[in-house]
């Protein structure tokens, strides 16, 4: 088996969502909440991420993009922190915080190395515009944009993994899902994809992150540069 295409989870795997959301929340909410624990705010918003997607996964509503779901969950997060009177334009800017996240330090160079020998695409719950904005901000070069916007559903629904294989036209095991989350990799493996786990011990700040996979994987790497090394890039 030769891996020919790599498809990536993005939030937590390629970009540091917690630091970026906390930074923007602290900046935008300073006039109304000067003592805000911005890291806790980011965590609380992220905690609503999967429940909000479940309404689409279950078929209870048609597909809507992640910006819509984040905007819908934001008022509850603001209320949780006792922040009232946030203007609509500021709330819109807060949603855009997810478009202004920074990549983990090794990611841009590691992607360049990997792309020399493989086709690359994000396979994220983020929609196309969100992926484009993150790629442009961080100098991330991909060959396509797959994921929720392409498949019109959210992980771990089968369409996102099957479509990733079909998009590049390789065998399932020649397509590798790369993620910092074992549940994503388990779902990908159930559809025949190869898998690579990336350790991200700082993903959740003080709460940590996955340092090793909890499911069988094809590769386990310290970071994306280590994966590039293991793949001979």
C-alpha cells in the first residue's frame, strides 16, 4: 500500500483554534467584559460545536455551514459568561474569529514537504470559505477543498470519508485521514482509509489534548513534521 493522498482534519490538527478564538474574544469583548477568561470562553463555544452539528447529522434540518452554527450557539455562550448587550456587528466579528486562527508552528513547512509527493486537501467540518481563509492566512497549500462544504454533512457521517476517497480517485487505503482526534480516525478507518494520528498536547490549553491515539492507526506522529519524515518527504 502506497499513500497517495492526504486529507486533514483542520481544527486542532492544523490550526490552534483555542488560542485564536481566545485572542479575538478578549479583543472584541474587552469593552463589555474586561475581566473575561478568554480561554474558558473559547472552550465553552467549542463545547457547543458537536451538539450544534448533530441537528444536521440527524436530518432534523438541512445542511447549514459552520458559520451559521457558530452564530446560533454564540448567544448561549455570551449568556453563560454574563455578557449582555453585544452588538450584532461584534457578534459577527466573533464568528469571524474562526477564520483568523493560526496554524501550529510546523504546519506550513510540513505541508509543503508532504505536497511534494502527495495530493492534499482539508477534510474538515469547516466550509469552503472558512478553509480558504485559514489557508490564505497561514500559507497552507492544498490541491482541493473537501469536507463538510463538499459533502453537505458533518463528520463522522460516512459521506465525508467516502467522498474524500472518490474525489481523488485512489483506492481507500491509498487515501489517508490525518487528525489529532482518535474518533475521526476510527470513523475514517471504518471506511477503509489509512490513518495518521498527530499528537496535539496543547489543543485544549490546560486541559491538554491527545498525545497518542486511542485506536489503531497506520501512523502515529509527534507533529506534522514527524509525519512528513515518516512518509519520506
